[in-house]
C-alpha cells in the first residue's frame, strides 16, 4: 500500500463506500449547508480588486461598462485576442492617518483581469474605449450579419 491510496479522491469521483453510520446523512447535510452558505460570500481579498462589469447589447453594438474607482486611463490595459476582450489593471490605495501620538499608514495593491468573449467577426480596430470619473466604457461595433446562400446540387456529368 502506498501513500496515494490513503488520500481521498473527492465526493464526485468513485471512492470506496464508507461504513454505514447514522451520522453520515447528517454530515452530508451539514456539508451541503456550508457549501451553499460559502457560495454567497466573496472570496477573501478579491472582492475589492475585481471590478464590477456590465455588458449590454443593442442592434449595432455591444457596450461594456466597468467600475474602476480611483484608476486613471494610464492604469488600464485593454486587449483583444481570438475574439476575447480583456481588461487588465492594477489598483493601488493608500490611506494615512496622523494623530498626536501615532501615525497609521495602510496600503493595498493588487491587479485584476476581466475577460468577455466577443462574437466572431468583430473588427478590433473599430473598438473604442473611454473613461470618465472611474467608469470605463468600451463600445464594440457588431459585425455585419453573414448572408446565407443556398447552393444547388447538380447531377454529375
């Protein structure tokens, strides 16, 4: 027997069935409740870094709006590759408090990245981005709809 055979695989994969116990169902229910509760909580530290993003679509364009408070245009990078638009940046915050008998300085740094899949055929040269008061607005013109052509099948000569 080796060490790997002692490590549990996980609930979803096949494992040896544990011995029956009156507490097995209770343990499963408690685990389920904790998992549901944890889904509603933001992960530690990432909630402040991950910008909120809205994507709306009209007949002619896709509009992506991201809230980036405290950032300037130079702090944000937007790239398009393989029909995926990615917004990257780095947030830096510093707060200083001076009192008579102490000085408190708090700093936080972190980078973020959000990606949105675009429809095929989008021209990256026509994408426009503006930033006003910490709100980034990206306008992506939709490609012209492709035309379907029916091809007649003929008998071979």
